[in-house]
């Protein structure tokens, strides 16, 4: 009786009709006890591993003053794209974006999406870290965050994430843009990610993600998102890992003025400034990396 109960419980964890037919045939040939032993020795063939293949995404929105609600609405559009592709979503928005809670679920996630303020909590005061209910430095991120192997990190409208920042008064130049993106990307490669993409253009992240989820490569999805509004500055091996490619796309300045909104100690400030060259879209990763590389 014990053998029968254990066999039955294991049998109903099998996830495919092919597996069920296989074990039913085996049951007819060798009997219950031998079948039970087979399940003990070969659980990975048709067992629970087949039920754990669903991809997962963690979506994080940090507080952004008057833009917080619109940023949450934008992130919910991304959540819908994931859901439509049968990808499970975990949401951590504004006051619920608590680092220890994010860390708990991130280890099972193949996508890490962040929208929020950039920071200078990277190595040696460089760009790095994220701003949620606490400021998470690069050092803390590397020490505590783990993503699922072969994960993709996406930064949506994050200062310094693609190169430019809302606080820039002049063209920062391509070398500074490279430095900022590098310092934001590389920590995630230490915690399970293999690719990084950043975009400061409204909802163009959505276009990139829709392409990527259909099986289009990282590079081609990047090029598709960049071709309408920006020019590709360069593509070269990533200095910290030459197996990866690195590219940044920019938009020219000198097209009139723009309104810059900033906050200093919680006080809102608006300025009319001359439009400058911006570095708005970037990627780091193997150019042929695709969703097929995720578990």
C-alpha cells in the first residue's frame, strides 16, 4: 500500500501526456514497486523539472516625485507584455520597492526591469546603484542580489543608465557616456545577468521587449528600437568582458530648448535649457543573445 501511495503521488507530478503514457506502459510491464524505483532514480526525465520552466520577471519602480504614478503606469504596460507572453511578473513599486523583498524573488527571475532615479553609488563614486525605499549601492547589489542564470537587465528612463542624465548641462562626450553605462551594467554580470539594455525614450523599451520576446536577438532588438530617433555612436567589445558587445545610440542637440525638471532636497525646480546631445539607448551583451538562451 505504501508503494502504491508514493507511486501515485509521484505520477501526478508528471507534466506531459508523453510522460504519462511512458509510465503507464512501464507500469503494465514491471508493476508498481519497480515503477516506484524508476521514479526515484529518474525524477528529472519527466518529473518536476518540466513544471519549473516558466520564465519570471521582477519589475521595480523607485519613487520619482511627480512622475511616480506615470512611471508605474508605464511599468504596468511592460507587465502586460510579459503576461501576454506567459511570463510571471513580480511588482515592487514605490513604497513597496523594498530591497530585501526584491532579493527574495529575484533569484528565480530571468528579467530585472528598473525605472527610477540614477545614483552615484557605484564604485569610487561612479554611476551605479538604484534608488528605491533605500539607495542600493553597487557594492550592496553585488553582495546581495542574485538573478537566474542568463538573465536580462533593462533600465527604463534611468539617469546615467544609457549615458545621459537629466542633470547634464552640456554634451558629456562619448567617453563619459561609456563610463556611466559600463559602471551600471557590469555589476549585474556578477550576479547572473548576461545582458543589459537601457532606454530613456518613453515607451521604446516596450518595442525592444516585444521584439526580444519573439526570439529576435539582443543586437537586432536594440537596433530596431534605436533606428527611428537616434544614431548609433559605436559598437565594440565590452572592456570588462570582450565576449560581449557594447553600443550606445545618441540624438543630436541644437534643436531649440527643452524644460528640465529637477528636485533638490525635495524642492521642485524647472529650467528652460538649450537642447544638448543625448546618449539615450545602450546595450551590453552578446549580440546573438536571445530569449532562447534563457532557461
